């Protein structure tokens, strides 16, 4: 179980680092709804990883697979919806910056 | 003009096209702190299943409800039961029942079983080893035989009594000792004669069977050497992995080891209390009913399968009690939604190979003379159950294995136990179905039986 805590801790650090890195490289603005979506998606992803690893450690491989499938689906839905939100929020800004390039 | 000047607006702001924005020291420290704190919090939370961890506290906190009264309906029809009517005692006197059971068993079944994984001589040897301590120190007690070594009533007691500050102090010390001596769960309740058998039955093991081949036995009214005031009820966890091999002989090792541990724990705790100067004796399946005492002591709830369902381990526990003259502060009954969940789940009824567990609503009437009517519960048919044990060549624990609450005490299962406390038949049905889809509660898994000796 210690390995699970290590993996989750490392995943969080990687996720936060990637998020800040990505945000600093782009000029994308995130509304509160986008932030909420990112946090929910991240928590779902962590839950999926935690469930699957715990089930593997328990020896319940079917539970691990089903967990990946079911909780993973919810995670992807959250990611897709959040991505859509972010694109919508920044559509005007992106079209402006594309126009100025021309 | 150099390239850097072309990338800057006249106002000095950085042009949006300049995407090479690097992280400065302040941002690095902020990001690193947030990430490290998050990781440390999660690590502190711990997914180890330790009851003291943060996540387990969250999972457990809203779940239990305390009760002042016994949470199961008992009518006046419920009387003290005579031990001879318990299914394990009927072989001593109920010859019609024994003939009925024996006639249904094929004579060649034993030899055929030995070739099946889970019933091989290797598996039987492990089963025998698991039961060894119980058979040595509490022989026959699993079938209700009273006065067996570890469960003797009148053992030497220290003359001088140890004084406690108050009842709560005494209860706290007894529980601490019980956990140290091996109890997985411990609770205290008042002695209630309703749950003690009105008459006991004891097989005379020292005498040869009679000319008709039938065992000798005596029936007597229990007279304890002291007036019990308190009952220390303890649950001993059984092994999860071998329990999952039910109904094989290999699966039966979990039960056997449970009985052996329970006799050690019961005798040790009774000895501890006698060492404090108070009379005490342990009992398992003999002398009194275990499940009502466990419910009264707050260890769990009564399930559809007739067994105690604990929040921590489900029904995967063995119960042992210590009757004592020491006055202790009783714990009250606790519920956590198991009874309501059982109404909708029915996994045990589906897994029972002899259909001994009912699928309908709880009633006040029993099915056979081995049931004690007058309590609102699901009455199993013990005759069907024991018949399958005979056909199976060993005891069966499919109901325990299949139970949705039967899980290792890990964070994910504790979270789901907390969710099971939420009301709503659709939620319970969904959870029971998902439990099956996730592969939990499989019974008669021959592959798992075959793989047992290959693992660590």
C-alpha cells in the first residue's frame, strides 16, 4: 500500500507541474468552471488509479479492470467536458490572435 | 533592430507571440510547495486500510447509528431455546432426521471428492491442521458440546479482586486486553438469559455408543458457578483468501482456523478476567446464542443469512463470548444500514447451493424445529444447509463468501460500506450487481482452489 501512496503522490506532483507549465507556456485563461472541471477530472483520475492499484494488490484483477473501465469512463467524460469548456472560453481570444498573425 | 526588440511592444509588454516564458523562482517555489503538500496529504491519508488513517475516518464517520434498544423486533413468542434442537445436536437424538440425511449421500462420493481440487488429501490435511487447536482444547464445542477444556465454567480465580475507578474504566481495560489477546472486534453487553439455552445437551464421549450404535448423551439445565452480569463479546476475523475458496475443504480451513483462534482468544480473555479476581468463562457455539449477544454489544447487524454482519469484515468473523460476574459498562447496539441492504441484495440466497436462505421478506415464523420463532428475521432452513454439508463432504461458507459486506478492510471497501448505509433500494441493487461485475463473492472457484498451493 505504500507504493500506492507513492504513485499517487508522484501523480499529483506531475499533474500540478504539467498544469502550471502548460498554463505558463500558453496564454489560455481558465474560468472558475474550467478550474472546477480540471479538479474533478484530476480527482476522478486519482480515484481510478487508486482503485485499480488497490485491487491489484488485493489480488482482484477483475475488480481492477472493471474499475479502470467504469471510473475511467467517468474520468474521460470529465476531461472531455472540461476541454470543451476551456476551448469555448478562449475561442474569442484565439480567433483574435489568429487574426493578428494574418 | 535585434530580434528581442521586435518581439516587444512599444509599451514594454511582452508580445503574445513570445511563448518562451520561463518559470521564475517564485513560481517554482509556489508550484513545488502545492504539489508537495498535496502529495504529503495523500500519503498521510494512507490507503493502507489502517482504521486510524484519515480516509478511513471519513469513510467510517457518518456510518454507524447508536441504539438504546435491541434493533430487532422480538415478540413474546420468542422463548429460550433448548440446545437439542440446534441442527448440530440433532444427530444425537433425532434418528429420523439422521436417516433422512444419510440416505441422500452416495457411498462413493468421498472417493470421488478426493480427486477434486480443494478436496484432495493435501487440502484435507491443511483443513485438519486449521481445526487442530479447536479439536484439542475445545473438542466438540463447534457442535455445541459444553464443558470442553477451553470453555470450562469453573477455573481457578484470583482471590483478591482488582478495583477499577468505575464501570467505564473496567470496560476500557477489558477491551484493551481483549484486543491485545487477539480479538478483532470487542463489545460488552448485559447478560440476557433469553439467549442462553434453557437446557444443554452433552454427548458422553467417554462411553461407547449403545447397542444400536447411537451415541450416549445427557440433557441438563445449565447451572453456572456464578451469576453472570456482563458478557464480553468478541469477533475473530477469518482469512479472506481461503474463505473465497468455499465450499471446498480448502475453503473450510478459514472456518477451522477461525474456531481455533476463537478458542484461544476466548480462553485467554476469560483467564485475564479471572486473574483480576472475577469469575469468568468463555463459550462459543455451546451454552448460548452468539449473534444476538453480538448485536446487543454493537459488533454488527443481523444479516439475511442469519449471521452477524460487521462493518469491518462483513460476516467473515467467528464469535466467542465471555460470561463474567464483573460489572461492566455495556455498549449499545449499532447499525450501519446492513439490514436495509440485505432486503435488496440477496447475494447469499443466490449463492446458497441448497436454497436454504430465503429470498422473501423477514418473518416471525421459523421453517424447522431448529429455528427459534418469535424474532423478526430471515429464517434459514438448517436442515437443507446441513444436508448440503454432508453431500459436500465438508462445511460450506458460500453465504459468507458471497456476502457483499465480506471484503478486506481496505479504504475502497470501507468507502463502499459507508455508501451502503445510504437509503434506497435502487442504490442497493446497483451496488449488489456491481459487486458481482467486479468479480467479488465468487463461490465454488475450482481454478482458485487449484492455484492455492502455487502462490505464496
